[in-house]
C-alpha cells in the first residue's frame, strides 16, 4: 500500500478541475495548426486522462473516482452558474451584454455535451485502465495508459460532437458529425502518445 500524499493529490485535483473548466469555457474558439482546424479545448482536455491515469496507477480506482466526482460537480456548478450569468439582466453601464451572451451563451450546450462526454469517457477510462492493469499484472504502464485513453477519447469525442453539434444546421447530419469526430479523435491520440513520458514522470513524482 502506497502512503497517500495529500498535498500532491490536492495539486493534481486542482489541475484536474482547472483543466476541465478551461477546456469548457475556452473551447468555442477554433484554431488551425499544420493545416488542421480544431477547438482549443482539444489541447487541454486529454490532460485530464493523464492525471486520472497517474492517480489510478499509484492509488487505485477509488481515489480516481473521487477525482471524477469532483470534476462532475465542478462542471455542473459551472454550467448552472454560466446559465444564470447569461440570463441575468445587464446594468445600463455595461455595454457588452450581447457579446457576453454570444460567447458564454453558446458555451451552455457545449458544456452539457462536455459534461456527459466527460462522465462516460472518464468512467470507461477508469474501468479499462484497471482491467488492463490486472491482466498485465501491473506491467506495461505505457500500454494501459494509451489504450484506455484512446478508447475513452473516442467515446468522449462521439458523445460530445453529437450532443453539441448534431442538427444545429441541416449540414450537421450523422455523416458530417463523424467527419468531425475522426480527425479530432486522431489529434487526441497524438496528444495521448506525446504525454506518455509525463505519465511515467507523474507516477514517479506521486510515489516519492
């Protein structure tokens, strides 16, 4: 049994929640890198799987469930508070209410999609990581880290895309949604592979 380091766990939990909130509130912006267009939230969100994999590797799935529950509560709070903030009447001296509604009002549907995608994908990641760890007798961290994340990212991307964008215009039908899912998912796989060394470093840091 590894002795629990509450300070390090608190740091990881703080990062976990911060990444979730940042990915949700900032994800409406689309950027382009190497000819590929994607939401800026795609950069941050895969890091949540990195953090939960590090925690599960060292402390097991019960501690990881705490992270998921705290993340879920945080997303629900942000969703409710954003809805309230968008719908509150603006003061006469506040000149940017329409811009505020455009930016944060459009985030509400995205946050609902993100919340449901988060819930489905994180629990899948938890169970898949734990299953592979048992089957490999604790060996091949890189394998379970990447495979569990790859499967979970597909679930997250699919759930998110359909809830956030399906039928917002006639163009966004099933085939078009899947044409968005595949490149986003592949980009997340690249990020997951790149962060593999950080999984090993995180596990080593947390075990000290």
